[in-house]
């Protein structure tokens, strides 16, 4: 009912930048928080950044000052600008959104399929 499609991943050298995008589509009444998670090989998935519908933002300590999350509510899209990237940023990045599909429906979390980000040293 709700699809999240990520784009913008790829290979970048250390110190470089990438911008991820995630567009939500389908049966959407309201989107609360949207965010980005990442999972490196052999590690648990971790929250990278999150933004609420009112613009409140949260960042993991490891990315503060380097990554910026933003969203376009009219387009149901969330972005992650990643600057000054480090090899330890290498991971699969997943988009997440908390969505209501109707006024009376409960909020549910949806996930994208992930996009690979590789930072070479």
C-alpha cells in the first residue's frame, strides 16, 4: 500500500559527498517521521537521522555536523545530504517512514529496499 523508493547511493572517495533521496507513494493520508538507517556488514541496523513532520531533527553522534536531513512534505520525500564522508559510513542505507493510510488507521512503519553507499579511503 505504501512504497518507499531510495536513490542516490554509490561510490565516493573519503571526504566526498552524496545525496540520498527517498520518495513515498501509494495510499498515504499522513506521514509522521521520516528517517534514514544504515547497516554495515556484520553490524546491526542503526538510526542515522530522523525528521518529524514539524521539522524536528535527530542525528546520530557519528554523523552530526556532516550529514543533513530534510524533507519536502508536498512531495512525500526525504533527503540525506552526506558531506565529508568517511570509510566507516560505508553501509546499505534504508529509508523509513511512519505512515497513516487513512484518518482512522494506526500509524505503521514502512521501509525502502536500501541503497548501497561505499566510501573508499
